C-alpha cells in the first residue's frame, strides 16, 4: 500500500490561516483491494471521528473551544488522512466566526468535498451532557482472558489470519446458534504510513448458527498486532472475515481507537443499517 501526503512527512508547518487545501483524501478502494472481498456490505456503516482540540475565534477575538464529531459514511469513495485533518482544524484556530453554526457548516462543507460524500458534523460544548462523549462501556462479554487457562504460546503474525477462527481448542467457551456479543481491548495494528502503533477496543455482535469460540476469536484479533492497515480497513477486514466464516444473519463490527493528535477514529460496519449503534467514547479515549 503506497500512500503519499503530509502524514508521512517528518516535519510539518502548521497553518495559522484557514486552509481547506490541507485536507488530503485517501481512496477506500486501496484498503478494500487488500481485503479482496467483493461485497457492498462493506459500504454499510459509518466512521465516527471525534476531535478534542477544536478552537476558533469569536468576533471579539476570544478563543472558543468545542468537541467535534464527524460522521463519514462507509459508502464514501474516500477517507481523510488523519494528520491532514488535524492541520485543517488547526488552520481555523485564529479565524473569526460569527457563530458555532457557521463553523459547523464550514467544516461539513470542506470534509464532504474531501471524501466526496455528505459528512455529518456535530459540535459540542465541553459541558454538553447529551454529546454521547461521557465514558461508556462496550456491550457484551470481554474475551481478553479466553486463553488464560491455556499453555499455548500465541505467535506474532505479520498479517491477520482468519484461519485462526478454525483453531481446535477445547479450553474455550463455545456459544452456538444465537446472537453472541463480545469485545476485546487487545486490538492493535500499525499505521501503514508511519508504522506507528494504533490501539483500540473491538466489539462484535453476531447472529450465526455456527459455534463461536472465544479463544479462537481472541487468537484472530491478536493476529492484527503487526498488520499495517488504516483503522477503517482493519474493521472491514474483520467484518469480511467473520462474514465469510460464520455466514451470519446479522453482524455488527465496531472499533474505538485511542486518540492521536487530539482525534480518535471509530469505524463501524453492519450487515443492515438498522443495526447501526449510537456513537460513544470509551475510557481510553
């Protein structure tokens, strides 16, 4: 995967004037070609980006601060490069705006142009109780200790390995023929540009007639630890692998990644738009 742009630069000049041209699009097709699963269901869902370092000036020249959430549809042909978004948001730090609504409208226009789809932008006051940014907890059981009673050494793999879902293990709880909800705080991957580690919590809700093995699922999640992939591509890879192996009637895969540069990215893919959950924020964010 070859990607160019300001994200890969070692030194960066931070703009002090409104600069929408800093926004840099990345084609979703790059990550989806790696997955190799041709199915429109990867386009059902949303990527929630939450920005905690948003500031601008009011007409008195007084700094204003807010938390922002950007909802980028999974059907958009492009995502926005994360560092370019940080630079863009910094570029309005010293720009005067007459109202919060003006700022919201401007950001929505610029992001929508970048990803070539309508982006929903919400701005929240730091005291807003209805923002959904209070600390939440993933739904379901935590499978992080699923291998605690095993003597098996878990290998470090270079790439995600879906065959681990079939690993024979008698030491793990198995659920059959129902909706199974679980999460893991052990999701780790690498940025495909900088090779910096990305950390996250993964949650899955799956309805399938096939048995779901906690230990196998944990092995599979751990196989991402040295994988180079954007947040969105990792979630789509997991969605595609679980779809192909379990043949679920319903599936939801979402991840909450930890913040970098004041921005956290939270992709979610669902088999049906009715399964889309509400955005939220976890303890590590």
